């Protein structure tokens, strides 16, 4: 079995949404960035936890997973967000730009159809704050068919926590053990 992919979202994961009072977690530092296509007079504020860079880098370079950005930030994930956190360069999924008014137009996360096709039979751990019950059912069905699939869903107002990354590492280590057992046969 190939190494599992780690699909990583940004908004609500690395960049938590502000609370109703406009506050963000005290661990996060404000940056003003200019995503592709934005007018220079219209930058975007993002809040990132600088400590996540080294923790994520340790996981991303562990050899247990293949990291891929899975975000509407697309290439800007690799050119803006990754560098702000000091992350190693890794690819992104070139997601479509659907004309939708909700992230769940069919009852599940809009990215899923594209991700499902792109993954094929690869194992995956996917971190996104916007999964629905239907997405969790999809993950269970994939796993039942022998395609290990783990969804991690951070609270979008808190974002990614260290325990999420521990869960990813433990899951990926178990997959590695499965791969080693298959290689020994």
C-alpha cells in the first residue's frame, strides 16, 4: 500500500475564524497577505500560530505521509501560508472554483468529489474544519473497502491543535506497520 496522503486545509484549520467579538486565539499572530487576484489595496488578514510550523514540519518530513494542500487557497498555500509558518514546500490540489453559496451544496463538503477522484485507491488522512455527517460516512465506507481514511475536524474557532497531529502520527504509524507487514509477505 502506498504512503497515505495528508490533505491539509487552511481556513478554520491553520487560520482560525475570529470569534463573534472579533478575537482570535492568543497563540496566533496576525499577518496581512495578498492572495493571488486580490487588489493590492485589499489585502487579507490571517492569524497563524508560529509554533505550529515546527510541529507540522516534524510530521511532514517524518516519511509517514505525503503532504498535500487541500484548500481554496490553492497555490497561495505554498507561496504565502507555508512560508509564513516555515513549512517545507509541498504540492497543492488544484481545486475547482465552483459557483456555490454553501460549502455543502450536496450535503457534503464541496471538495470531496474532486478529492475522491484524485485519491483513487490511496489511503488518506484529511484535516478540514467543514466536514458533514455524509463526509464521515464516506470515510467509513472507504476504510471498509480497504482504503484507510481518517478525517480530522478541528473547531474552526480554535484551529489545529497538537493532539490532532498526535492522532495523525499515530494513524500514519499504524498504516506504516501495515505496509511493512505486507512488504514482509
